[in-house]
C-alpha cells in the first residue's frame, strides 16, 4: 500500500502509545473511503483492539421496557411523540422482563441492559431492575439505559443491583432533541462521581455530521471515563424529523469506529458498534448487542421480530469477524 506518510506516522504512534489527539482524530475522519489510508486506519484499529482485548468479542443483551410516545421527541427516535409512530402503547410487565432476561442469560449474553424512554417513571424502573437482578446470576452485570438522573438516583440504581449505565450526549443534543446539552452533561458528571461504570457512544451518526462533531463526542466519552465506548449510525425511520437526511454506509461507519478506537485510549474495556456490523468488527470494534422489546430504531413492538438480533446471531457474527466470543459475564461493567 502507498499510505500518506503523515497518516502512517499517526497510526504508528497510536499502535505504540494506544491513543491519538483530537486534531489527529479529525484528520483521520477525513480519509477517503476508497484509499489505502482507509485500509491502514481500520487495520491499525483492529490490531489495537485484538491486542488489548485478547481477541475476545462480547455480546450485550438489551431489553426495551416500554413503547409509548415520549415528549422529548428526539428527531431520530421511533418513540418521539411528534413522530406519531406509536400506534399501540405498551409496557412489559415484571414477569415478561424477567423471562426475557433469563433467556438472554441462558443464550450466553455477557451483560443485560434495560432500556426505557426518557420519561419512564424512575421508581418503577428501579422495581423492574430489582426483579431482574434477583432473577439472573449475581455476577452478570446489569446496566441501565434511561433518562437523566441525579446523585440520589444513581445511588438508588446501585442499591437495585445495577453496575453500569449507558448515557451519552447525542450529536446535536438540544437541537435534534428537546433535552438540553447541559442536562446530559450534568448526568454524565453524576455518573463519573458514582460507582457506576459508563457506557458511551458517538450517536446517532448521520451524513450531516462533521468530523469535528464526531471527534468531540469521541473525546467526551474519554473525558468521562467510559468503560465501554462505541459508535452508532442513525437509522432513517420514515416519519421521524431527520429521516430525510439519510444514513451513512457501513464503510463510513467502520471509519468512525476505527477513529474512535484510536481516540479513546488504552483504558477503555470494550469498543462497540451499533447496530452489529461485520465490517466494523474488523475495524476496532469487539462488542455488539442482541435486542428484544421496543427499540428506538424500529417501529415493531418487539424488535426481535424486526431489526434486533439474537445472542446466537451476534456470537456468530463475532466468530465470522475472527473474534472469540466471551463466555460468562463481562468484566467491563464492574460497578462498586
């Protein structure tokens, strides 16, 4: 390959030092998708992850709790009240949630995530979390994907048995969503000051987002000490405000994953891609999700009958990409 000497120097430094700076990340995000530099970038990121994670791939299982119109009306979400895509609101009861969590555990998921809309009652979510915690193995991490919360609620999550939370500042937060950026950052600070481990993601990436915007979120996750850092491309659901802007191709997604891998440093414990992508699993990612229940990227009431994949399918994809699927609980979300 004939790789630009400046790019080669950045990649060599990343492989030896384990990380790059923000300006370097912005530069890498401008690499042509059909160039030798793209191949060199993704190969470097893949090599770094395989070395750091001992060639182990991980599958996390996420259960959507509810499917009802959310007043936050994020411009990319099927739950958004203004999109009008929720025809039959529903909420999984405790027993159904427990059943699905046990099924995921039996299938070999390495962590269980519970996801609810931003307006879901916190006390009710805690009750659900306690029930799932009692139903699954004590060592299997339980992670919350919910709206913003304060320090008292962080302690309540820990007491209910959660080891981690998935929380991010979405791209163009406060513009494409009705949630102020400051609110998201306050919650991220709350998480950093708690015993909860953070799952972060550059999302939801669309064609309109600049390299500077992507790099800012890559390094925000690093700033807040993300244990798991990922990238997710936007799914253009018809009826949502941003659907007309389209989506990025998987090859573009793989570039974003690769740069994220190099940007976040050697202290991250896993690198994810969402939705699962074989190309990104050869570009620095080693973690993907199986899903059931409602999904903000799907209009079906149960995404396992739509976009969602099973644990078995995810393990197969990891194998196809050359990863050895992890057996047993992940060590990424360790909590207190």
